[in-house]
C-alpha cells in the first residue's frame, strides 16, 4: 500500500522573488558516482546516467542489479543507492536564503543511505511503501523489500517513523534497527535481538555498512558492531553539533585533569614531608644545642680556673666555693 501523497508548501515569499520551486524536469542535483547501469526516467523519456550528470525532479532513478550510484542534491543532501534500488525524486523546494522548504523522496525498493543536507530539518520527508520518515540531522540506512516492508538502521541523529494510519515511533538509538509494516512500527532493537532477521541477509540489506559510500567515507559502525551488537546500549550522542573529535578532546581533558590532580596531590605530600623534615631538624637542633650546653657547663665546671679550690687533692672531699 502506498502512502498518500504529501504536499508541503512554503509559506514565505520574498517580494518579487519566489522560493526555489523545481518543476518536473528541472535539475535538482547531480550524480557523483555511477557504477554499471543506472537510468533516469521522466514520463516516457529515459536516459542512462553518467558521473556528473544532472538529476531532475520527478525522475525515477533505477540501479541495475550489479550497479550502484551516489547522488548529491542542491541542498547538499547525499544519497547512496545500492544494487537493484529504485528512487523517485518526488519534490524539491529549497532556497538557501529562506527558511522552510520541501524535499520529498520516495524510496520505492532496494537499499539506500541518506545523509541530511543543509535545508531546515522539517523540510525532509522520506517515504517508503509502508513508512513516512522525518529527520533531525541524520544518517540512516533503509532497506525496502519487494513487498514494501521497510527496515531502518540508524547511524547518527534521530528519525521519526510513521505508518499511513498514524502510528509513529521515535528512533534515536544509533546502531539499532526498526521494522515497519503497513500497520506497525517496531521499537528500536539490536540486530541480534530480531526474531526474523534470518529472513533478511544483512550484507545485501545494508551494503553501506560493509562498504562505506564515497559520500560518507568515515564509518561510525562496523559490521560486527551492528550484527554482534558490540556497541554500548547508550552510545555517545552523534549529531551536527557533536563531532567525533569532541570525545577525543574530552578524553584528553579528562587525562590532563587526572594528571593535574595527581601532581597536586604529589606536591601536597612533598610539602608535608618537607615540613616534617624541618620539624625533625629543629628538634634535633634543640637536642644538640642542649647537649652542647651541658658539655660546656661540664667542661667549664670541671677544668676551669674559677673560684679557689679547697680540699685534699683529687680524692679529697672538698668542693667549690
């Protein structure tokens, strides 16, 4: 069952200028990669795409079973299409000088990776035969089966997925998948937890996890991360404002904090040890001073030429007066 057609209208007009509405057949982007046979069809006109060719509104892009393609739209939206995929470039309204817009893409069949461009996030609507997807600064993979059942693997950010009858599910857990049928949206789960995952060959359904496309060359997850579920249940946030380097910097700052804390602790211990040595030294000085005084008194009293000595010599019983 196909979703009802969505019509999104820009409510903003700028004097004599108008939003960048693209009419059927107008160029809205280009093919940045074409491997083997990829065609673009608009009504009765069909052409073979080559790298660098324009892609146009209302064209149906179809990839051969041994082909693949990567597209970039005028708002920097990036799309990777796997073997056997079909994509309708339904509607494109975008102007960098105004807010709003409408970018509607129909993923008819096959495998895709979608990377948000710079248009306002509410502008994007990605449709499949069983789902309507809105995005929030996002990267995700989609696999649309022949019968329309849709699988979504979130790579980064968040998406909201709704069925035609209004059942919706927020998916904001990167690394997890949801399954969408004509009447139900599943909850985000790890691949290893899916009861019917054996019916879907992972490598065919999500080829861009195995081999990163040129439009998104730095993978966030490996195949083992997804298939074995080795990523944390609550992975680090990954959105437009938080870059991978933020975590590295955070780790460096944490290490520096630990080293600084350790250095301060060592400094305090050193000061305490130094004060303790000073106290011992002072105590030893006082003891030594007392010994010296005692020795001086003894020497002065026993051998000095003080008062006249009385008595009978060495063993006499006399003393000092």
